[in-house]
């Protein structure tokens, strides 16, 4: 998915709400995806840049908390979003 594609979906309901996008972010189990797709080889990306890039930022881990994500979606008024 390119940055352009992401920008297009941000204008669609319910993705126009930052709290919905944040909830989706923490609803994804990146470690499990890595295990399934790459059989555990590699590491979960924390930036669109490669670690060898001089401008690579300090890694900011993204939490995985599906219960908190559901709570955030309920609070944002999104009840029928399926993953």
C-alpha cells in the first residue's frame, strides 16, 4: 500500500477520524503477521525508512491491544467495522 493509497482512505468515513485510525493501528498484531508471512524472520518495521538510512528515527514500538482498540472504536461511534 503506497502513501497515496493511505491518503485516499483517510477522507472516507470512518477513517477520517484520527482515533479510528489509531485504534486500527493498535488492533494489528505485527509480530503474528511477521511469523505468518516471513516465518519469524526479520523484524517488525517501525519506520518507512531502512535502519541503514542516516535519517532512520529512533524506533517507536506500536502497542498491540485489541481490547483497547475495540474500546476506542466504540468511543468513536464505530460499531460495525470488521477486520
